[in-house]
């Protein structure tokens, strides 16, 4: 599944929930885990100074970061017997997070969507969204409302798919996670009125532009079943398939809440038709409005 996980933290409730989610994954599938805190220079120094005053001041912030960020977070790792590496970096949070992830060959960044203010600020919306938009690996976003119980892990997993390439990759990850946590999987396809989905084959354009909407909807649901069929059978995972009508963003969030979902897995591109092919409206909306963790797969 994931071999290298980078957990970004500032000690906020959302960051602690994010660490808990990372621990839940790491204890069931051993991997390298790094706990990262980035000290944002814009928060602790005046623009006219340009640098910290010296080693003593840097040491002060390092010590404070250990007390406020590492110590509370380390309890989750220690209780689950999951080893981790502590990293303290200074610089622009988004740039440093992406830099460390690339340096370590990370395949998952775990980050909270609500952060602290003041000197320890790290995970404000602009940072989590910046990481989501620019990371080259998967990103798991967790807010402080998720209520994840590490001992149980993820029990109700939802795959949101439109049949795009990244959604198909997300489907395989969702199956693997469901297998890891010995649970079932729900797969959801949302049909938006007056919107074209991704072209799945050379014949799809003709289908999309000339067929009855119900025929098109059946086409995408059939693709989802075909994509997941072999994977769930091989993994021994039960999967139920669902199709809803409406705006993709609101429909995914609503469906997740109605079914007590504790993890949404989705692709980074394609959901919502050609007008939203770039990572943006749907993926970002779901990541920041869902009450459960959201895993975005490239």
C-alpha cells in the first residue's frame, strides 16, 4: 500500500487526528513514518530582519516544537508501537512539506485541514490546499471533526469515482485499504445533469453526445463495476455499488455522511466532467467539507 508516510503536524486537533489516521495505516501495513513540523518564518520574524537572530533562538523554537507538536503526537505512535522519525524544518510550509516528501520518496502525505494560529501555525487552509494541489503523491486530509478511533481504524470506506484514470487508480487503493482493515467498500458514481464525464474509450464520445442520459449513466456504472470486479474478488472484499444524481461535490459529501463514512477515497482529476478536469472544485470541496478523512490519489 504505502511505503513512506509523511505526517505534517502543528499540534492542532486536526493535526493530532491526522497523526492518528497515519498510525492506523502504519500499524497494519509497516512503513517508514516521518513526523514533520515546519516553522514558518513569516510568523516568527519581522520581514525587515530576514533571518532568525541566531542558534539560540532557533533552539528555542525547536524545543517549543517538541513540547507542543512532537510530545502530544508521539503518544499515538508509541502506544501503537509504530516507529517514526522527527523532522524540524524552517521555511515556507508548503515548499518544505513537498521538499521533504520528494527527498524521502514519500507516497503519502497526511495533513490536517485546520491548524493553529500564531508562531506554531502550519496547517491553515492555504497550506493544506497548497499541498493538495502540488504534491506528486497521494494526500490524506483530516479535519478535527473526524473522530477516528485508531484501535478500530477505517470501518466504512467510500470510493467516489467517475471512471477517470485517477479514479481507477483510487479504486485499487480503496480495495487495498478495505482489505487491510477487513471491511467492506461502497463505490459511488455521481451523474451530474448537463455534464459530460471522462471519455473511457474511443467510442465514448459518440455515446455521450447521442445517447439517452440513462444509457450514459448505465455506461459509467458498468465501467465502475468492471474496474473493481476483479480487484475486490481477488482481495476478498465485499463492494456495493451506488449511483446518485446531482452536483458531484454536495452529493459525495452528503452520501458519505448518510452512510457513516470514515474515509473517502477519490481521484485528483476528472470528477465532475470536462469543465473540472484540473484538481480543483470537486476534490478540493470534498476534502475541505467532508466530516471524515479524504484520501486523494494521483
